[in-house]
């Protein structure tokens, strides 16, 4: 009873205003800004759904304004909307079209008659967004950085973002502490509502294990997405086939646009990484990926090299957008001597550092063979392997078998130290198997370039990795799976300090221009706006 007797702005709310507000808040016929109007008015807060009230042109609502006038406005708007939709009840198709029309009109602006003035609230085009991503923070690989960064930005700009994700497990391929022995979990991360569902996590990387993980996530994420409140837009993040499938089903069920961020294709990646059963996995996964991508409203790629393979899968050219991968790069902030001392790295040696995932695709056994050659030919060279992955144990065992002391292994470092760790190296190393050609661009390249250190990449000349290094001018490319060629490329850079410095500076300038936060945000806003404009009327 305290609510009904509480005075607001020096006067009590009228009963008509209270009844109207209760009905309006439980009606799906009103836009978000309208449903929140009374509560914002009662608290004297900003009614617009944007997150920047200090810069918005929408004036605040005056609590002293007549409740009856506000209530009449709500009643008129609700009755008009109800009559418009009731005329289409007999025809399901007409009902769906009318709902789309009214939803699109309301997304642009809504007018509330308050006192003797009109308050125009220009809401965002898309209010509620449902995202499907197998990997999300605190994961740092597998597309987690892209999903987390974009989800955080969309929530900060006023969107209501819900993410259906798996439990964090990369790069160790074990569910992280605090998330174990759970089937479901809800949490808030930077304003994003994250709904986690159980899925299988393979201990050994085989095509069957990865397929089982994708299938289990699809089985748990799909019904979870269908039980959420109706979104205005669905987004999916690949290379997870399970996330793309769940997003496609949800978009068709709710009749809303579906956008896919393509970071990799699971079928081609499984075959090119030489994973056990990779060809069979591609045979099963590729037709499913083709169907999902063809039916998506729009598809976002992180580099132009991905456009050709998608067009080969019958994705129309005009539905493919180029969006630079979302990376929040940082430059080194600590001196290299301090980082080396803190992590116990040698001060008088040349460091060749590899950071990130240690999986099948990287083929790091060839880096061990290069370290074996360097132990006798270049004693001043030390290889530092930072990170984790399903192949780290085998790489360490191979190094122990050769009894070499010029290869060190460090765990994945905190994000605040990672840029300075890269800056403490003399050369940064990237290695891929020779079969990795299409639809693969390591996200760590952005961090490598931002560090200002030259990059030596052992990659196929036809790969997107090789083309990205050529565009940046931040390193050299050598033949993959050839330890002696790799060692030669490293020593040639170390013997020419001026060339190494110029390559490092070129890569740093490229990172500054390509990964500017303003441009990344503008591109994402444009992608979301184009998805909203393609709602079929």
C-alpha cells in the first residue's frame, strides 16, 4: 500500500494513471520507451532508451504534469494499436505484416503528449538483440573476443542484448573454475545478459569430439533461444556451427532478421588443420553451413579474402558486408626489461615469441624442430611459447625429448600484461600448417602489429594470413612446415636491426588505422541498421 500512498513531486498519482500504467507495462503492443514512460516519469528520470541522457535532445518528464493527460495519451495510443492489430486477426500473414509495420514505425520515434508540449523520443532502430555465440567472456579465443566486444558495445549504446553462450573452456579445453558442474547459468557481463547452457567439451581434439560439442550446444541453445522474449534481431558468431544453426532457427521462428559474423568456417578449418576425421567433418558440416549462410539476412566477413568462398557457397554478393574484426588493441606500456625480469626471461638473449592457441592448425612441432637447429647454430636465440591449447602437452613433450634448453613455455598471461609481453620480444612468431589457405585469419595478428615488433609468419603464400601481413607491411612470410626456412627468416631479421625496426613501425601504424574504435563502432552500427532496414513489410 505504500506505493499507492507515496507522494511524487508533491502530489499523489491518480488511480487512472496507475491502472493505465499497469495495463501498458504488461502489453506487448507498446514500444519499450512507452512502457517505461510512467516509471521514468514517477522517478523524474530520462524516458528515452538511449544511454546518453546528458547529450539527448529529449527533455525530462515533469512529475508535476497532470497524470490524467498522460494516462489519456497512453489509452489513445494503446487503443489505436489494438484496433489496428485486431483487424488482422483473421489472417495470420496480415497479422505478421502489420506487426512489422508498427514495430518499424515505433523504432524510429514515439510522441507523448505531456502538458502543452510534445516530447519526441528517437529510439534506436533495434531495441532487443539476441546473440548466439559458443565462446564468450571470460573465454579469449574461438571468436570470444569478437562476440564479447561487439556485445558490450551494443549494450553500451542502448540495446537490450541477450547472449546464449556455452561455458568458458578455451584455450585449455577444460571448463573454467566457477562454471563447472552446471547445466545452466545466468550472469551479467558489462550490461549484457548472458545465458549459458551445457555442452560437451572434448579433451582430445578429433573431428568427432568437435562435432559432438557443436551438436550438444545446438541442442541446448536452440530451445533456450526460443524461450527468450521476442527479439528484433538475431546475431550468430561462427565458426561455431551450433551457434549459427540455433540463430537461424530462432530468426525463422520469430520472423526477424538474422546476421552472421563469419570468422571461420568449421568444415574447411577441420580439413585444413589435419585433424583426425577432418575430411568427414567437412563432408557433414559444409552443407549445413551453406544452407544457414544462404538463408541469413546479411553476412559479415572480417577480410575481403572471405568473400570468394562465401560466394562459392551461393551467398549473394549484395548480402556480404566487410566488418573488420573487433579488436581492442593496446600498445606496450611497460619496459621490456621489467617484463623479462618479472617473468624470468633471459635478459641477454634474443627472444622469438609465439602467443595464443596451441592447436592442430598451428603445427607447432615444426617450431620445436627449428629450436633444435637453433640450439647449435644460433645459441643466442630463445623461443618463448605463451598460451595454451589442446596440443601444448605434445609440443612440450617433443621439446623435452630433444633435451633443448632454448625453448620456454609460459601460461596465458593477463590481458593487462599481454601487450607489454609482446613488446619484450625481438621477433613475434606465427605458424600455420601448409594446408591452411582459405577462411582463416588469426586474431593475434592485430596484437602482434600493435606491439611494434616485426612478425615472421610461416604460412602458405596463398593464405589470408600472408595477404594480411603484406597489406600491413609488418613482417615477412616464409614457407610453412620447414624448420630451416623458419630459422633463416628469423636470423635474417635479427641481423638487420634497421629493417626489423621499420617492419615493426609499419605494422604498428597499420594497427592504429585499421582497429580504431570509432571506425569499428561505425561499421557495426551500419551493419545493424542494414539488418533492420531489411525487415520485410
